[in-house]
C-alpha cells in the first residue's frame, strides 16, 4: 500500500483517514493510522479527537480491539431527525448528519415506544439496526430541538461554501459542512455543529431568494423566535377535533341572516353580528341584537396538545404575506372560522337594546349558526351608501340603525375618542411592497 500523504500541519484530513481505512487490507485502528501518517506523540492526541468526531458523525465505527472501519455514514448509535409519518402511522427518520459521498441518505423506520409520541422535525438519539435490506431505529432518548440555528445567505469561495448570518449584530461567517440542495446566494436555515474553534453549519431548510418578499417575513420569524411549527401530536389532534359533530343541544341560529364584516384581506373570520327591531311592546323603538364569536373552546380542550401549543404561542402573528397561527390551520382557517353557508359552533351574546342605545338585558348561549355572508368593510359601507347592490342590504340596514342608537349613547357618555390613521403594509401581486 502506498505511503499516505500528510497535510502541511502533518495531520491527515477526514478524507485521507477514510481513504486509508478503506484501502487497508486489515482493520485499521488508531495505532495503524498514526504509524501510516508518521504522527508524533502530540499529534496522536489530536488524531484521537478527530477519530472520535468522525465516529460521532457516522463516518467510522469501532470494532472489537478498537479497530475502525468505514460505515458508509450510519453508526450504531446516532442522532436522527423524524422526516415523515405515513398514512399507516409509520414513523420515518434520517440521520441528522450525513457525510458519505455518493451514498444515498438512508431512511430508517422508527420503532416507537408509544404510538404518536414522535412528530416530524423532532430529534432522537437512537440505536440503528440493519434489517432485511433496510434500517430500523430504536429511540433511546428524545432530544430537544436544536436552538443553535442560523438564518443566513450562502456564498462561495473557491470550492467551499460559507454562510453569512442575516443578523446585523452578528454577521459571523461559518463554513458549511452540508448544503443539501441549496445553492450560492440562497437564503437558508442552518444548524450549528461541532465545537469551537471548529464550528460548522448544516443547512436544514432552503428558503430561496433572500430578496424575495416572502423572505422578509421568514427573517422576522427567525429573529423574534416565533414558533411556526406544530408538533405531529398537535396536528393529529386538530384533525380529529375538526371532525367533531355539533351537538343538538346548541341553540339553533341558522335561520338568522347573521353576517361577518371584516377587512377585505382578513384571513379568518371569528365574529359575526345581527340586529332587528324589537317586537316587544315594552321596548318600542328598541333593538334585539346578537354578537357571536367562534366557539374555539369546543375544539380546544384544556391540557390538550393543541392547548399546550397555543399557550406556547399566545397569539397568532400576522405578516403582510402570511400568518403564523396560534392554532393549526384546520382549526384557525376552517372549522373555527365563520364562513358563509357553513354550520359553525359559536358563543352568542343576545342583547336587548333600548331606543336610546342603552343595554336593557343580555344572555349567553352556545349556538349553531350559518353565516348569510362574509362582507368586507368597504362593501358593507358601499351597500349602505347605495353605490353597490348587495343581497344582504336589509340585514345591513338593521345593523346600521342599531349601531346608530348605540353610537348616540356612546357619544352621550363622552368617552375618549382617538381617531388615528391605520397603517398597513400593502403588497402588489408579485409580493413587492406597494
């Protein structure tokens, strides 16, 4: 076997160690490697640390007698990331780090100790086992999600890639150990790996053009640490909750022309209103009104996975081009959003209002309602002004008349009235800020 070449420092590189092990006719241990590269006693200490790092990364594995052989990238115990949960409930994982050039990244079927305990994106320390041409993972410990993440832009320098962080306060650059399918100039999310002074990054998500409008929202989400991923348990629980039947003991309000009036760009609709002249002789000239909100508590029960995820968020976060919801979208944008023509669970407040705009009585009920329409503010106002025709004009006129009585009573109370401009970020169709 030819004598291996050494680097300028006298130490072999990872590639040189792997080439030596692969070409060795017999198992090669630390002693054989050190002898082959002519290392000094001090360099042997550095070699030991290098071999440990390579074993941790799955490049090599130790056999009895502390001999090493090339593993093709998958050690017997390693960190895996859950990448898929199929329709049959099978959980699949991939190595968090993969350094075997020319060898496809393996997918391992995870043997869960408790069904539904693991979700996409979670990290586990697992024992790996080759079974029938495939791989099986036996989780040993669920690991915390890596908090050492960097959002940055890839740049090239010769045949190497570097990541430049987007944070103005920390514009450090990191060597990239694994870029995945990302290219120079891409905005990426990466995880820090290694220990100082040899800190590298591994790209975990390619986000694309850093100057694309969508990228600004993604940068803000990362910078502020806004939780934007739900656990698999939460998503599964939300899918089940969304199929709940509305119980028959709810007050049926589906016959009323209740409407939701929201901004034209509203992404969800959580409240609706209705009013009509009161036919009670004792309240002549008065009004009966209903203000209803989506009954989220029917779907989100205290202590549930959905509830815990919602508590972690605290609220939904709205950006010009997206929303990071407090609840999974099957709830926030569907069954907990009041939509025209769809039966929805609601909490309704029934109000009895005098002709002078004072509240005479109220009661709360759990109800079933079916919106007559979702109307934008501008369209509602235009219908009242007579500049457009709207099928819900009679319902809107009653609402405006009831509001006029309430507004007069409010003016009589002389409240603090702040008439401030509303600022909005408006995007053109291509996503640029108008």
